[in-house]
């Protein structure tokens, strides 16, 4: 159940917001016996329970996806698991935060770049840790005299500045001396970019984000 909510969030900021909403309900559930009894009492209708929750966390409940998830939790009579769900959700987010910090520390030249941080976070959020580990494995302890081959897949032509930025980023990432690149225009992509390095694919296209959401 918590995994489903985690997948519903479109970015790390949103997942943090969900975490705060869950904690607000969980803390009150644990500390207020009257509130807990009401949520667990079958004589109260689902919409009555949801109305009370809405009053408690209006700033979080206004998120349609979060509200829908909570509604399903109540309807399935699983609101009694809110403390466990909240704890596990927090563990997921905290673990993600730690992993992002760990990778940023290994790549200090990019760690201060918000775009790189967001890219890292989304890879890790979508269970693509192997891409980061592959990146680390290819850069750790290697000499910088190798040639790197990459394929860049985009929806439309890149400017010289955009192309240079992508090439330099992967050149530094893999500690390569030279980079050979090919560009493939894929009109089916809505936007964003996909970079292939051997069997590793760094996919930051809008299409992929939409598929992960729906």
C-alpha cells in the first residue's frame, strides 16, 4: 500500500509532502485515543472518517492523488495500519535521501548542480539504482585515457551548447579522454533526453515519466 503511494508521487518534493501528511495522521492516531477509536469504529461511515482526516490535514488532503489514496485506505479498512505505513514510507524517503547524498559526495563536481541532483533522485526513486552503480563502477579507479561511446536520443535537434553540455557531463562522469557520440532523432518522444552507454540507459524523457505515473 505504501509502495503504491510512493509510486504515485511525481517527484521527491511531492513524496516528501506525502510523508508529512502521513506522519500528521499517524502521530494523531498514536496520541489521540478518541481519534483512533473513531477511525476504527465500523459504525462511522467512510465519508465521516475522511471528513475528519480532511479537517486535520487540509494542506495535504487537497492533493487529489493523496486524497484518493487515503480514501482507498479507509474503504479497505486498513486505516489501522497508518502508523506502520507512515514509518515505512519515511524509511523509503530517508533511504533515498541518504543514497542521493552518498552519490553526490562521490561526484562533488556535480553535487552542487540542482539538475544533476534532480536527475539522480528520479533515477533512485524509480528503482534504477543499477544505473548509478554502473556509473560508479565505470568511474572508480579507472584511468582517464579511454574513449567513451554514447548514443543520444532526443525528440528534436540539440543546440551546440546543449550537445556540448551532454558530452562533457558523460565525459567527466566516466573519466573518459574522448567521447564518440551519435544522435538519434525520435519523433515519438514528447520531450527530454535518453543517453545510452553500452547496456546502460539514462532515461530522462517525459514519456518515461508519464508511464511511471500511470
